[in-house]
């Protein structure tokens, strides 16, 4: 798959222009692609089900202790 054809979404806080950020894209194959802006050639691929479980955990606060 050509990674440049994916619709990459940046995870940048509103009003901030950070030099490094996370990008996420949903592929036409149903998989989720993630990369960091400083190393865009290194892409992590996961399934939609695993991504949904991760998002559910974020919303439930399961990872809040990582940001403190």
C-alpha cells in the first residue's frame, strides 16, 4: 500500500503547532495505520477492533497515569 495515499490525521492539540506529532489513518483495507511525524517511514498497523478497544480505554481514563 502506498502510505502517501492515506488520509493522515494529525493528533495536535488545538492552537498548538508542535514539531512532532502522531498521525493516524484508516486504510481502504480496514486496518488502522499510525506513524510519528519525525519518522513517517515507520508505520504501525493494527486492526479496527484493536483500535476501537484502545479508544475505549482512552475515553475510560485507563491511560491517564501516563500523562501525569
